[in-house]
C-alpha cells in the first residue's frame, strides 16, 4: 500500500517539486517500504525519533527535521541532518550555527514564515525575517536555502491558496538575490494547492503512510 501511494503521488507531481515523505510515528518497516520504492528523503518532527531512525536505517537517506526544534536538542541532529525546516528565531539559528561548526558542517535551513490566520507561536513575520536576513553573515555554519510555511487548517481552499500565494510573494522577493532554491509548502491535505501556488517542496505523511495514531 505504501509503495502504491508513494508512486501515485510521485507520478502526479511535477519534476521540480521535491517530495519529503513524512514518516513521524511510523515504524522502520514502513520507511523501508518507501525506501525500496525509491524514496530517499524523509521528514520527522521529534528529535529522539529522528536520531533513532537515522541510526537504524540506510545511510543514504536524507533526513529532514520538519517540526518545531528546541535549542537544547540541536546538538543531536546537527551531525547528520540534511535540512531543518521551520527555523523561526535568532536564538535557534545561533545554536544551529554553533553545533554545525562543532560538527564541521554547514547545515541547511528553511526559515518558517507565519502565514496562517490561526494564532500560532511559530513562524516569522516579515519584519523578523528581514532582521534575521541582515544577520546571516554571522552564521558561517548555516546555509539558508529558502522558506517554509503552513496554511490554516481549513476546508476553505481559497483561503489556503491565498496564504500560499502570500508566502510565494515573500519568497520571490529574496530568492534570486539570496540564492534560495526551496519553498517548502503543502502537506497531504493541501499539496495540490501549494504546487499550483509555486511550492518546490511538499511534506506528505498520511497520504503515503496512512493516518497516524498517537497513543
Ligand atoms: C506532520 C507534518 C506534515 C505531514 O502531514 P500530513 O497531513 O500527514 O501530510 C507536514 N509538515 C509538518 C510540519 C508536519 O508536522
């Protein structure tokens, strides 16, 4: 089932859109099934789970941290993580920089913008984004390669489209000057809309692996 779902989604999205298979809460067998079907990029939102899957699974997997990251846990993933989505503070960037340099790496990150109508603690507004951009040169261990955002959880597709449109506009303002290449927007419920609005990376979990049960 996982193989079929994965291949169905891959064949339905354009070549320039990267699929991150979000495997949070799912066992290693499920990840291996997707791996054997050709998937190499996986996303997790908990540091402990990410680290243990990294240790147990094939080393050519690219692991993306997609959830909110606490500063005190950066050190566990800095040695191997391929991309951290959802970075939204200077203090977190400073810690990622420190741990990246310790691992003698440059860690790629996406800055998370707050685009949804919902009140959320996460994501930057444009003023905060600008402030971070002026400090980027200080962090040699970090490479910002684009933006990430999440739309409001709603059935109103016009609203979701307009939130993604707004994120794409902000992205376009900086992308060429700053050499960005990734706009991460779209999940199982809204990736069609996100791609239509210019997403280049979608994070899809339940449409590949089935619904998650949290116990
Ligand atoms: C869980 C999660 C996803 C995937 O959600 P689905 O609806 O299962 O596709 C995408 N992005 C983030 C940040 C997530 O936490």
